[in-house]
């Protein structure tokens, strides 16, 4: 699904420069960056939730 975005000229230049350095299109680099952001957000949440549950397991056991 195409989602057009407007970038300030300085960000567009940075995106194009980095894409050229990596040998990919700016569009492909942007798509991978969005995928990484969405994947890492879910992984970060799961990691934080797991840490909280593990840290508070004893408390939860006493309260139940």
C-alpha cells in the first residue's frame, strides 16, 4: 500500500544520500526503516512486559 510522505528537503537529501551509499533506492530504504521501527516497537514492548512480569512475579503470587 503506497503511503506518500512529505519530507523536509534536508531529510530527503539525507535519505537519498544514505540510500545511494547502501546501493538501494530511497523508497526501499524508507520501507525497510518503517518495517524495522514497527518490528522493534513490538519486540521492545514484549521485552519490557516480560521484564516487569518476571520482576514482580513474587509480588503477584503473594497477592493472589
